[in-house]
C-alpha cells in the first residue's frame, strides 16, 4: 500500500501555514503509477552529494518544490542517504531565514526564534546578479548541482474578487471573465517582473557554465506563441509579463544545457492534486480564450506547478528539449480543489503517458 502524505500550503502575507488535510494527498503518486519500473532519473542514481538547485526558492512555489523533490525521491524508493540535497538560491538573508523557518520549523532559544536546521537544505544568498561578486556567487551556486529548477519567470497571479484590495499597489491588471460568477483579475507586478527577468537571464548564463548540471527545468509562461497584441497574450499579462520569459527561453535554447521548459497558465494559491492537461504552442490558452463559457486563461495552483516540475526533473531524459504547456484540466476548477473526485483522478493520472500522447512521443 502506498503511503499517503498530506502537506498542503496556503499563504497570507508571505507566511507559510501548514493546513489541515488538503491536497498533496498521494503527492506525486500520479507520476509513479504505470511506469515506475522504467524510471530514468536525474537524481536517484547519482553519487552523493546529490544536489538540486532551486532558484526563487523563497517564493510560494519554490518552498513547495523543495519539499516535493525530496518526497518524490522517497516515493520512488531512493535510499535515505541518496535523497536529493536542496540548494535554495534566494535574494536576501531575510529570504534565506524564511526558507529555513518554513521548511525546518522554529524553536525558541533564550527568547529568540531560531530555525531548526535541516541537513538536506542549503541556502545561498545572491542579492545583486549584476555585480561581479553576485555573478561569482551565482556560478558557485550551480557548481556541483546535478539538476536545477529555475523559477524566476514573472509569475502572473489570478486574484479572485474576494482577495482584491481597494488600494492600488501599482500592479498592472487585466480584467477577465466579467460576466462570470467568479470574478477575477490577473495581477502582474511590473517592477518585480523586471527584476525577476534580469535574475533569470543571469541564472541561465551561470548555469550554462556549470560542468555538473545534467538537466534544467525552467518555469515559463503561456502566451509566448501568440501575437503580443492578441487577446490571449493580453490575458496573460501582455508585454510586461511576457517579455522576460520570452528572452529567457531564447537564452536557454542557445546554451548547451539539457532542458525542459514548462509554460504555465495563471498561478493561484489553491491547493494541488487536481488533474492536469498538457499542450503545445499555446493550444490550451487559445482554446480557453475561445470558449464562450470562460474566456479567461488556464489556471494552475503553485502546488501542482511544483508537482509537475518535480516530475519533469525526474523524467528528464524523456522530455529533453521540449516546451510543454500545462494547466488544470478544464473539467476541474477552484470548487474541485480538495474534493475526493479531483484527488482520486489526479492520483490515477499517468503524467508521463499524458505528455507522450500530446507530443506523440515514443515511450521510454
């Protein structure tokens, strides 16, 4: 019987809260069923230390990734001594402390809060990627790592009506689904998007000089195959959101790195374990925007984005060089999150076969 672990994450004001029974039930079991005997892993057979670098690791998806990479290896029978070590690349000491506290927990020592150390977690602070010291530190962060997941692409966020604030925080927003029962907008933090795009390009440059990296998974955005003036591209945030991921994809493809690019729809903080669909060249986005029922871009929770990123890292050799679109299956929405139906369907889904079917690949 496969062990079940519940570890769902919800956020408020950048504070991680471990919730009750929610969604990473059967976490990653969907990627284990049906083909576990033929797994070709990026990390399960490597000599120790077995390091996976995660950028933007203090983000909501980044912290979930750190846990899911370890959990995925455990579910696939990797011996305890060979489990991946996580190298969390962050922007400040405050972010490093946040990662340590949220992943390892805290304790009081003489009245002060101290993070509980984890022997599998290393944090590296790179504040300025444009200065020589920052570039050197970033290169050192990838040295010795066997794989990396780059999460610094600008993260467009679906903001539901009940979450909207009265004050204007300077974000660009695209209003969608005006007549639907669930009103929402897409938040594109323009200033942060520019900073993250700059970091992502620097990370790709540093990663390309690493002699140890065997595979890179990069988070990107849907909308890049559409004309920038199209309704679909505008729904994904327009130029402010898409220019950075576009340049990053071009940069990554120009390197000699083995890579997989994961293009996501709009991200939410809902829990995971919802069935997924895969596509190419904005096929999912185009279909959703043409629908008379929705006319809004595809959505995906950060938890499920971490789940599929971890899966692609483990199945690196099967999907090398591919650019894969991913979102929740249109049959399931926010109301399905945490439901028995969605969890069971996600647990039964064979992610590898789903992608193979979409790309008409030969199973390996």
